[in-house]
C-alpha cells in the first residue's frame, strides 16, 4: 500500500481477491463499521479510480483507494511549543510529553496542552489534520504518547489499545524497598467519593492489574526505581496501586508521596512498543528521561 495524494492506494493481492470491499476493510484492515459507513456515505472509497461502495467485489491486482489524507480542522488551537518527536510517518506520530502539561484540552479553547503543540507542529509541516490522541498521560507524568494522523489509524490503534497490543513501560521512583523484587498488584480501582480527582482501591471498583519490577534500590535516599507495565488502563492506576502497598511515588502528594526530592510525581512513560496499524511492522521507541528524574537518579 502507498499514499497517492490524499488517497491510500491498496493493490489487492491474490489471497484478498474475490471478496467485497466491506470484507477487506473489516477483516484485512481492521476498520470499524462506523468508520466504513462514514466513508461509504462520503464517497471516500474508490475501486480503480471509480467511486465504489462496500458491496463491490475486488479481484487480484485491483486498486482500492481510501480518502484518508483530506484536510480537517485541528480540533484544538495551534500553539507554538516544542515537540519532541520519537517516531513519525504518514499514519501516526509518537512524542515525548514533558511533565506539567495536559495531554489534551479539557475545556473549549484551552491552550498549553500537548495537543495544542501537536497542532502547531502539523501546521508548521503543512498538515491540516485533526489531532487524535490514542491514550493520555496525567498532567505531571512525562513520556511517550501516541497520536493517529487519520481516522483509519485511529480506529485500528484504539482497537489495539483495547486488546493490549500496545505495550507501554513506565519508570517510577518510589519510597522504600520493595519485597518481592518482582510482582503483580491486582486491586480494583474506583472513585474516591471524598475527593473530586482522587481514585482509590475499592472492592466495587473496576478491575486493575499492574506488573512491577525493581530495577534499583538506593539505601541512602531509601528509594526504589521500578519498571511497570499495565494490563488495564484505569485513571491514576500506577499511582493508586503503589500507594496501596505503602510505596507511594515520590513527589506524588495526592497519594502519599512527599516533594523533598522532586516537585512532581516521579513517573515517566519510558517505552512504547506497538505494531504499525497498516504495515504491521513492529515500532519500539524510548522516551528520554527528563532532567528532574535524571538528577534524582544521579
């Protein structure tokens, strides 16, 4: 497959032949039914340069075209702030979010978020497309965030996130020495009815599973450096789980950490591993550690 102007061109191989456009879009590409319906209604599907609908059959060497790269509103206000790009192609971009900014606006016309900076980056590079985040990080958590560049990539990556095909590894620095050095925290998480933004371990909460491994213990500062992976993606999951085993993330005052060593939660999304939504090649990126965490580790 290749980009041809505003269209994605897909040459139909022998094992895709004698089937409908709908079958290929759902079974081979992974597009959602809602997205396919939208394309069908907006004449965004072509077969050999002729407008097609989802019931058309495709033969070997036919060309299927999808109108993916059309101009759109950014959806947020562009704002000139630096963007640390870890990976980029026509279909997605992965960037390293600094601590202290939201991933996306939470109210109309909000600025100062990563999404605003992405919109400006797109504009600077001649792209007029919607800013589509696939997942997010808390305001004071740094690290890798994935954005899709068109609706098909978003549809596929959203599904990959749900079925755990996107692997995210976090670094956290916590109070104390953990035992055992490797483990699983399996505790449901719900809202804290006494606090608007806080979450807590609750028997009536949603299932939440965190895997951790101790990479280093510093006896002088009495802190441990952990690598963590999530099986579920609950709000504040890592922060709540570590606090629940009496090893709060340092700097995380919401969940029992103190700010003697760092002025925000010492949590960083250090690595993302995924399959490309269209080529299915493995992408693995490392997000460099911010200065405050580097200083703490030195």
